[in-house]
């Protein structure tokens, strides 16, 4: 069974940093591209970042470019999102999601999400 | 960026009705559109890929159609478990974008 379990969320002050993790199991992690997608309270879905299976191709939404870093450890089957210079508008539930096949395919499995609240 | 516009924002229906949800793209994206269902306090679930391709485990009452800029998710005879929010998403180009969602609610 495919499982994606996020962790590392919490309350953080504006301007500070936070690192999210997503532990994957039930599939061969290093065969799949992975993504972070967020959802502000009561709002819709926003794609945040993507990383290819090997980690060689990385993409970000303009809203987080230069502040967030995505990485993966294919030995530990873990995806990361390093968030710096956090703003109140980064407050959201952050999901990790797997790409079904290649880069231009849908997100076929999602974690349960981890909440990040940016507030003083 | 490709903007996806979903309509209506809210759809009130009674169980047993058949409904169509619309997703319009700001430019042509062939069939690179996918549909998700998100129930309250749950993660999104993939329903349809590439406009009309079914997903294993998803009930057959869910179907999709369209190409280019206009896409439709159809639910044939809505059941009580279908009341949730539906999102479309494009994978034609970066950044990946989602529509604003259509909330299917009980009339």
C-alpha cells in the first residue's frame, strides 16, 4: 500500500524557517517524481514544488521561488521541503504527492498533509 | 501561467441526479487535465486522468470529457458520498495549476 506521511509542521514566526519531511513507503521511491502542494485554510489547491526521481530536475511556483528548497533522499525514501523567510501567506496545509508516471502526469497519491502556521 | 476556471462554484443537487462540472483553460492544453475529489478534512483523490481516462478503484459513475480548452466531469446519478469539492488540474505546462473548485452540495 502506498503511503506518504508528512511531518515537521507547526507554528513559526514570520521570517523564520521550517523544514517539512514526507516519508514514503509501499512503492519504489526512487522511480517517481514527487511534489509539494499546499492548501490555505478554506481555499483551493496550489502547487508549490516538484522534484524528479533522481533529484536532477527541480521546479518551483513563483510564490516560493528563492525561499523554498525541495530535496529528496532516495535511501531514506524521504522528500523534504525547506522553507525560509516564511510569510503569513505561506500558512497552509502542505501535502506531498506522487507523480503517476512522468512529469506531465497527475498526482496519484497524496499524504494526509501537515499544517504550517506563520504568525507572530 | 495557465488559468483554469471551474463552474459553477457551487452546485446543489439531490441524490440520483446526474451533474456536469465544467473546467475551462485559458489556453489549449490538449487533454492534459485531471480531476480530483476532496471530501471534507481529507486529502484530494484522483478521479480522472487526461480528460477522460478512468482510474482504478473509482466508481464508473464518474466520467470525463473534453479537449483543448473545455472539459467536463460528469457524475451519473449522484450518491450521498459524492458531496465534496472537485478540482481540475493541468499538467500541460509549469507551473502546474488547479481550478478554484466546484462544491457539490446536497439540495
